[in-house]
C-alpha cells in the first residue's frame, strides 16, 4: 500500500509538468541520480545496514506521507524532489536494499556517515566507503549513463558536530585544521569517483549553520544563541569547499568535471532570521522530540517525545533534520535557483550540459 502511495504521489507531481519541461541529457532520457552523504540524504540504507533499532522507520517519521520509510523527515527529502524535477518517476532506492531496482540510480547515503576516520562495521558507511561501494557497482550502468548522471553530495556535518563534542575547548587553529582534513578527504573521494567511477556532474550542498540546529542548541546549552564553534567550522568549510570544486574544473586534470554548489547555509539562516516571510512559526525548536529544544528522542518508543500539530510551520522536524516543506523548497532552489543560491549553474542547467566531448576510455 505504501509503495502505491509513493507512486501516486510522484505521478501526481509529474502530471503538473509537461514532458518538455524536464531537462534531458543528450540521450533524450532523464539522467540517473546517485546520492552520497549522511542522514539528510538517507532514503533507508540505515535499516538495511544494521539490525539495530532505526527510529526513522517508525512513526512519527513519514507522518506527512503516512509511511515511515527510513527517511529522517516527516516526508520526502531533498533528493526525492530533485529526482522528480529531473524526470524520475519514483524516488531512487537505497543501494543496500537487496531487492532494489538500480536502473534509475541509487542512494548510498546513510545516517551517521562521516568523512574522516574508519567507520564501525555496525554503525554506518563513511564517505569513502560509499564511494567505494559505487565504484564496486559502477559496471551496472553504461559509461554514458554514468557520465550523464547527477551525483548529489551532502557530507561533513557529523565530522564537525562530533569534533565539537570531543574537543569543546579547541582553539581556532585546531578548528581550521579539522576543516582542512575534512576537505582534503572530500577532494580525494571526488577524484576517485571521477576517475574510477566515471562521474562528471556533481550537485553539492554546502553545510547549514550546524550550531543553530535544535540538537546543538540543546546539547551545548546555548540558550537563544547558536553554538559558535560549530558554525565557524561550517562557515570555513563552505568558503573553502567552493575552491575545492573550482579547482577540479581545470581541463587538463579533470576533463568534463562540472558542478552545482548550493548555498544551503544561507537559505537556512534566511529562514531562521525571517521565519514569517517563509511561512514558519518556529525555526529554533524541533517539531518532534523532547528537551529544551524538543531535539531528542523522536521515534523512540521509550522516550516521551512531543509532536507538533502542524509540521509545515516548523523549519526542523527533529533535532537536526528539516521538514518536508523545507526540503521541497530547498530542492526547487537547487534545481532552478539563480546564482545567488546555486552556482556556477543550477541542477537544471547541469543536466543540460553535454559530456559528448569525453572519450569512452576516459570514463
């Protein structure tokens, strides 16, 4: 029944567009979609990765679509809406689902994923392991399909949140050093999927103001303020991330590398600072959870979590994830926004850019 509801939802959205409105690659078909990252992009991999309890598979997650799918949201998330916008008829599946149809792409993102360090075999897959998994499977898709596909990336939040918990008194030099290590590893993994996996078109979401997450305000007891250390690291990360991506457009080194970089940080701050302008009544407290910011325990049966009466009035659904309403707005901007929010091109233009100048042996 839930699968039918998903199909009806996406077919309904598709009906609001003409076929001509979808961007298509040179083959005339919607491009494949692959996603990498943490819980913000996880469409259900966590429940297949571990036998441990996954709260995202229980109510009230999925409340807005009457189906807890393993997404850390009350409904669909950014990649789901982007997939619809580029012409996908259904959401891409979690790659770890043994029954998944990978013909349209797959999600490799998983809750708890980090960039740095080895990941516990029972907890998550880090960014490098996600890339390695794609490279392991890459022959399932043709060279052309992989070159024309869109690769969405959202990673790094857990690295900085974990660092702040472990090193609450870290000085500025130590914080900047952590950022440098994270970006160095991201760059290395992007090079891997470019060279060994044939990826060419990247849609990268920068990090939000992590210190303003309800869970950060609650755990670090910041009151009405945000946790400045984490915000500083996220801001520094974002400033340098643009340089990392731009450096990979050098033709002699990375022929055909193209990207869209979305300013998620700016969009979240705009909503926090001007909630009524964006239709919110609360941008600092979670819709679901418990504690001073309602930021802990959503989905756990042994926690007396509260649930708001109207998710669309909240920026955050749980302590660190935005609501479906927010994710749909973000996806629309990522897809067709102007250069103030996504640069050097948006996803719509990224899809339309040809990679026919690439030689097959380079892919």
